[in-house]
C-alpha cells in the first residue's frame, strides 16, 4: 500500500461518527474522479443511507464557515434525514443491536417488568389512535388528537415558583391533568424509576424544581414505540468556574439551585414502551451517552446545546406532549376552568409529585 494511502487509512481509523463518514465520502469521491478504487478504505458499520446523506454537500459548506462544523453537521441536513438517524438509534437501543453500547452510558440500561393493565391500555390506545389518523398531515395537532381522551375536561391555571413567583416551570400557565389516577400514578412511578436508574449509574438525581421534573412524550411510527425523553439537571447551580450560565428565574430560589452535578453527558434518559420480539410489552430505560466525541453528541445533540448535551424528542419521533411534575400544593391552589379544545400541538400534563423539592417565592 502506498505511504499516502497508509497514512490516510490510519487517519480514518482514528476518527469517529460523522467525521469518519465525511472523510470517507470525500476520499471516495476523489478516487472515483481519478478512476482508482477506494476499496482499501475501512467502511464503518452504519446504514448505507447515513453515509450517503453526507455526500450531499452539507459538510463542505460547514467547513467553510464554522470551526465547530463537526457538531453541527447533522443538523444542517434535511429534517427527514435527522429523523431517520433518530429512528435508527431507537431500533439499536430497544432491540439491543450492535451499536447500542456506543449510545449508552456504561451500566445504565434497565429492562423493567411488564407494567400491567394501565400502561398496556395507554399504549394500545395511543397506537390505535395514531393508526386511525392520516399521517403526517395530522401531526400539526397530534397532541390533542391522541392524548385528549386521557385528559380531564378541566384545565388548571397554575402560578409561578421561585423569587416573586416568576418561574413558570411548565413554560405556560394552563396545564392538563390525566382523568385517570392510575395513569398518573404509573407516570409518577416512571419518574422515580428514572431517578433510581441514575443513582445506580453513579449519577445524582432528584425529582425537584432544578433537576428532574419533566419528560417529553413522542411516538415512533416506524417501530411502534411510545417514548419519554427525560431531561435531568434542568437548572444547575450557577458557578463562575464550573457552570457560568444564567438560566433565569427557575434557576434561582431562596438558596439557589441545589444541583451541583453538571455532567451533561448523562442528562438524557430515554424510556421506551413497546412490543419485544416475543410479543410482550416491555418498558426499558436508557441513560444516553452524549459526551464530547460520542455518536449522539455528534449527530443528535442540538446545535448550541453541546455544553448541555440536550437531545430533542422531535428527532426521535412525533411529539405528543410534555409531562411535568409539580408540587401538589401548586395544583390544589390552581384555578380550574373548562378545557376549550383549540387543537394544541403539544399537550402539557401536570402530575402531583408528593415530596417533590420546590421553592416558593420569597
């Protein structure tokens, strides 16, 4: 093998993810132009469409304009390609395929037992409703169409938290409640299990205003999976050296945020509910690995969110709604009114999380 080809081969072997795919496609293109064979190149074990998508020219534009083109390259592709990447990751995780270990933090997978009639009924109802809808046209107000039947006919006008009650933890004043206490209990238990999985993996986690308090629900049409993407460390404690980011009113309180673990590579926990190969309905939890240089950091962490390691549910499936844990006192004090169905795209559902750490205004 010529010396230049040997050096290129070593360089490619040292790269990961989209860096490697881009260089492979670039070198392959050069060899094709010159008429020689690129057969010596070590092709990565990624789907063919993933490698092909890089050859569309997105990466070259990024190289000209930005130093951090590697982290942003995936998100300069079209939305359909991003969704295919996310769908491929779900398949790897839920069915424990070859690439699954590279997407996870070591020791963070928990296969949970069958949850009984409540979650089975919820899953089957969501699946049936989405099957009846004309996709993707119906995705504009999917939250109302799919989850509406599980919600109370009343909505709550909740107040704020933190200094001057200016922190709206849900991002809005109007929240829904599940009409079934059994469904609410099942989702509350899921938050507790996420907390336990984090602790088993050596990561601190609390259901609190500043840490774990919400999840984003989505549906994977291709794999028929109901997903919940939990975000931890939502408002870490401000620190000039370790976390120099001002995140607004919800980061503050009388004592300030009590979240001091700022390891963003363990911020995303994914719950997937769906049929296994045996036909049984399984619920599985995964702590995703978004450290710098990882596959998910390069391909699914949203541009501008590299420091926080944030993955968005839009790249994993069709968004249905957001579920927030709120202190029971806040919900008891909230004003109730009739729900006017205006075709909300995303439903915000509040759970009464007893024992949740929170701070009132003061």
